[in-house]
C-alpha cells in the first residue's frame, strides 16, 4: 500500500511512491539517500502540508526517530530536501 509524495530537490520536483514500511524520519532519509546519492547525514528534510502551507509553511523534520505517521502525510504533500553545508 502506498501513496505518492512530491520530493523537491534543488528546485526539481519528483513524484515518488511513498511506502508505508518507512517508519521514521531516519528510514525516509536512508531511502532518499539511495535515490539521490546525497548522504542522509548531509540532508535536511522539510514537510509541507498542502492544507496548511499558507498558514504554517514548511516544517523541518529534525527529529530522526519521529514516526512518519505523525505527520499525517497525504497525497499532494511535499518533502523538501536541502543539503547541509
């Protein structure tokens, strides 16, 4: 079972399947590392909820053990990847 998620990396948007077996932020970073070649310890992730993006803006996904279900990710939401300097 999966939904799609939009990943915004360096202003390129990709629509990827979002698999529910990814349990936490670290799992997601490791998966994205395999797709994009950017080391997971050198990336910052931001979650953009399309429903509240005008009121709240992007939320940094800075807690590595936070469960992904707690973000209530839905179709159309975005994950922004930023490279740490």
